[in-house]
C-alpha cells in the first residue's frame, strides 16, 4: 500500500460527524421537489389512490381516467382523454402534465391500456419519466398480468405490488 492512499476506516465516519466538519454541511434539501402526476387507470386503482390523496404530498396531482372501455390511442388526442381530479372536476391531460417531472400509472386490471398509452405518449413527447404500478393480490394473477402488460411498453419503471399499501412507499421513493 502506498503512502498516498488512505483506506476509508470507521474512524473517518466519526470524523465527519464532528462539529468542525459540520460547518461544511449544506443546510437545505439536496434536490428540489418533483412535480408528479398520478393516474388511476381503473376503479380499484382509483379507490386506492383516493385513500392517500389527503396525505402531505409535494407537488403531486392525482387524476382518474373516467373511460369504462379501452380508448383507441391513435385516434385520441390528449385533450380528449376523459380525466377527473379527486373532487370530480374534469382535467385536461396536456395542462396537467405541463411542467411535470414524473408520471405514475396505477392499474389493477389492465383496463384502459389505451388511456395509459395516451398518457405515456404525452409524457414521452415532453421527456417526462413514466412509472407504472400494477396492483395485485394472491388470487388475481391473471389481472396482474394484464395490468403489467398494459403498462410495460410505456413505463421505464414498472413495479408489481401485492396491495395498495405499497402506493405511498413508491410515491415517496419517487419524491412525489
């Protein structure tokens, strides 16, 4: 071992916590908050999402796709996608994702794959990261597979969760 290289030792961590080293710390958060848009693609996903909308989120907007059947993505413009805020007021996709940093698609059944494509297409054109969360349970393997397959082409991050309890953890990880 040469004299110019010092290995990292446990004592180095101790030195970093001294008052002398504390003066070099930055006293504000190391990153700005994200502007997140969370889309529930089906009824179960919407119910799970509505359960957490009152939690303290940093710049997150929660939206529900209102379509009952799959939307034809090639024929649907962003302004034509039927969306609503948690209070039921209508929302415009183009307006909602303007300035967003991340889009999260939540699905439990694989329904509304066309709507997922419309949202993901608009996010892609604006260079916004898209994440997908497929809600599953032990008895719904086929539905979970459909949800995963619906979001797989569009999401750069795709997670399968056993239940709704994972939604806040994922959104916190994405700094929503």
